[in-house]
C-alpha cells in the first residue's frame, strides 16, 4: 500500500495524454483491490487482489476495432499457502484467452510435486468454446475514470456497491524533475562529506576528445547506436576531466566532464532526446544515459566500436585504471571511456550553457555525492 516514490496525479495525467506508462492502485481503506497499469500503445493490465491482499489474478486489455478495450487474456493463480505465495510458487495457473474469431480457450496447468521445483509444470485441463466478444469488451477510460475497472473487481468477490465513490489520494508534485545543483563543486578539489564518511575530491585529466562531426554522444561504449544521447558542439579537440571521489573504503568516478569553452556555465540543462518531455517526470526523476557494462563514454556521434574493440581495448584496461582512450585514425574521432560510478544504472547528463546559450561543457553525474554531500 506504500510506494517509495509515488507519482503525483498531475504527472500521471500528463503521462496518460502522452501515451507513457504509469500505474494506479485501487483500494478500500488499507486493503488493495486492484493495481491498474497503463502501457504504451494504449494497452492496460489489471492485477486483482483477494481478501488476503494476495495478487492472484492478471487481466490484459488491448484496443479493439469497436473503439473499446478487449480483455483478451485472464490469468488466475492459486497458492498452497502463504510461504508459496511469498516465493511465487503457484499450485495452479488458469489462463483464459480470447482469439480474434471469438473463441475462448481455457488452459489449466498444475505444478509438479511440492519440493520438486526443478520439474516442469504438467498440463491440467484445457478446452475451447465460442463466446460473444461483447462479453469481453470494456470502455476505454479517460484519465481518472477508474469506474471502468469496477466490474473486474467482482471476479475476486469484491462486489461493487450500487454507488461507488472514488477518492483520490493526492501526492504533492514537489519541485519536479531532478535539478542540477552544485555541479561545479563536483570538480572542486579538496575534502568533502559523503554518505560513506569523509572523502576527498581529486580532478584528473582523462585526455583530449576529438569531435569531427559537430555532435557529441554520451553512451555506454558497449551499446553505441544512432539513438545515443547527444548534443551539437563545435568540431575540435576538447579536454575530458574525471572527478575521483576517494573515501576510506574505495575510490570511484563521481563525475566526468568534457569542456568546450573556458567560460563558466551560467545555467544547466538536462540532456534530452527529442521525444523526452520533462513534464512527464515525477519528483527527482531524470532522463539519463543507460549503463549496462559499468562503463560510460564521451565520443563523436559517428564513432562506432566493435565488440572485440570494446572487450579488449576498453573493458579490459578499465579493470586497472579509471579511464581509457580508444584512438581513431589521424582524421577520425577517438573515444574516451571511464568507469561509471558504482556500476550499472542510469545517470543524469547535464549541459552547461554560457550566457549566450552556447554549450560550454557536458557533465555526467554518477551521483556518488551531491552538492551538499548527500546521495
């Protein structure tokens, strides 16, 4: 019934209008009844809970030619007891699917003997029969019209009253998406406080980045493609600086910066892709560079890396150093890769702009510490 980072109604409404995913919990007091998920392509998924607050049913709905939603799949789970439910070991799984020609198929699978978790499930019963498609259609809800899903609650014995009153539990929208505060201080040498105790910031030179195409990309070097997060910059060679954070326990890369102008930034913008909208982000959220190899890199947007190059010339050297350059030819761009904070995840990328709006620098913040020393 609680969520560590709940989304405000206003943000969810904007995500709904943009076709982006969000979820809504329907409850009666402290008792969960249904979790409704809105998916891309205007599809919905509804999880139903029983009287024990166990999630025991899943219904998938997709747009139908009639303009309504078709409940094309309905899955029910049965558990032998609380321990099995907690571990996700289902005794019986019953799946009902509706085909395009209006035929319903019901399939029941019974788990193997208890304790023999490695055995595959053995089939139970199955059958097919015709049914009116109209029996599986539901109106498409406008945002906030959760009454549409009330009839589904009856499938778990939650009989809706004649009159249903839905009350929104409001969540403060807060200050909005993550803001760039104290980015410059990430590169200021000297003592600082961290969640792990006292630390020392040490800026180090990571080499010169060569840009030939006029566009910088920030990417995991193992997953570079044309959709890499990038920004237009002048061609040339530009210094890359790492901010090392040394604590009693370890030393990590707290941030990485490539500098294009000596002028100090006047403001900071989050580096966005064309299809990203800050209005769809909740409190403290951000769009960032995805890291799946524990490594990030600055590179020219045209530069590509083969799997063999990334393994031998990037990942292997980074086992013993904090950054590595993957050279290009004399006329081709190079690549500078570096360890990504504490490893895989998503990290915000900031553009530091001058008074006249030019790109002065680009910074990846690995969030080992913030301006006030906290995570």
